């Protein structure tokens, strides 16, 4: 009896939170007449101090195999002795299920567009993908998370906006994005980071970034002053001449690119740079230099 009163109290509280039915409108694409469940997103307009609601109708049981959230929702037992208002909630258009206000309209619609409509109807904006990422993480929808990951990978977002990718990786527990994003950030001067970048990276991330950048700068100075020791190989007939050729090559070819103002070569790219052109990393194709030393 106490549970029934509690349920009724909660239901009455939720009903009071709904805007009046006269302000409800059906979504033009996401209200499916043949659907089984009706949901409502409530919005407050601060300019007019009024509330309105958007209705969505679809068969939510179809989402069970793709979402931990929906699977849990529809596995909950419903006792027949519950009030009709509780048993019918969401099953009739006049008694829609209220979507929690923590979920924005854009988030919920991104989720429904992804699940109900085909890829040709999926928006191409980063805003859509971010909304989808957020709600798929919230609702436990693995294929949606993978869809967003693939779209961002196709756009090479890590190269264009590494600070934002670093934030997304931490926020949504995508550990494999952290390394590439951090490496891209290391290739930028700390002074070039914007306030937006700093906000995305966070205080701890910035501390690690500055510390790592300082260690790399110190290492670059060391290699600029003292080249790595030459190691003889079978192609070298006279070690002294090969050693001198190596030092000369390093000073004339490698050193200028270590300190190049526009295209400084990363230390990690130097082995690729020394390889034959067909085996070089794509990051060093712009360098014009001999790929081998011939010592006689």
C-alpha cells in the first residue's frame, strides 16, 4: 500500500512538471503513428517564461538489443495491481513518458535519428556526432559509440583539433584516442594553445603536456649539438670517413630541420627520413635529402 502511494505521488509530481497538452507538438519525422510508445521532451523558453513539449512515438522494445538502458527498462516487472496511470504510461499519446531534463532535445533527437532513420538522413555536423556520442554513452549503445568514433576518424579530427579529441577521449573513456591526440599537441608550441584548447586539455593534462614538451625541447637541443654516434655497417669500408660523412650529413641536412621555424622534423620521424624515399613516413615526404651515404 505504501509503495502504491509512493508511486502515485511520484506520478503526480511528474504530471505537474509536464507543460499543458495544448503546447504539445508531434515531431514531424520522429513521431511514428505505428509506434507503441510515446515520449515527451519538455522545454522552457526563458524569453516568454512558458513551457512546451515535443512528442516522439516509436516502438522502444526494438532498441533492447542495442542498448543496456532500454533492455533494463523493459525487463522491469509491472504488477497488475498498479494504478492504470502507471500501467498505461507511454502507451497512449495523452500519457507520454517524460524524458529527464538532463537529456536535451538535440541529444534525444540525435539518438532517434541514428536508430530510426538510415545513414542518408544522418546529419554530417560535429554537433550531431557529439550529441550522439553523449547520449549513446549515457544509454549504453555500443554501435552508436563506434559509429561516432569511425566518423571522427574519417574526418581526421585528431589532426585538426587534438585538444578537443583529447577531451572527448577522457570524457567518454576512449583510451586509444589519448595517445594520438597528445602526440599532436606535442607538435604545437605551448604558447600557441588557445584558451579553448587549454579548457579541453584540463589542468592536469596541461601540466603533463608542458613537462613533456620541456623534456623534448631539451632532447632536441642535445641532438642539435651532438649528433647520435655513427655505427659502422657492412657498406662502410673506412670507419673514419663514414663517421665524418655522417657528422657532415647530420649538420647540413638534419640539423636545419630540427630547428626549422615552419616545418621542424619530429625526432621520432628521423629514422623514417633516413630510409629510402619509398619507405619514408608521409610526414617527411617534403624533405629533400639523400637517403643513403656512400663511403669509399
